[in-house]
C-alpha cells in the first residue's frame, strides 16, 4: 500500500533551499529513491545525512525518518 511522503533534500548543494518533493511510496527509502534518485539507509553518521522524509497519515502526527548515504559505516 502506498502512502504519502514528503522528502526534504538535505544534500549540501541544496543548503538554504532544501527543496521538498511529495511522492507516494511504500517506505521512506522508496520515497527518497523516487524523489531524489538516491539509495539511502536509516542509519549513518551525521555528516552523511542526505534527506528527511515525513510520512503523512490521516488523523495522526507526521513521522520523521532521517536517511543517510550507504557505505560509510565505520569510516571516520
């Protein structure tokens, strides 16, 4: 089942503008792929944060999920 997600682009070149995209998706990761063309994960270091995804549900508060680039586990 698809639900509505708002994807906020936090990549460095978007700084100050933070464009957002509203998409229907199966998960926050799917929403980021559809909106930004990126394959992101839910865990990562603060410096690898790429997007915030807000999941909208009728009658409930939005849920926020932070998504990070892959492949930086253990890298400092």
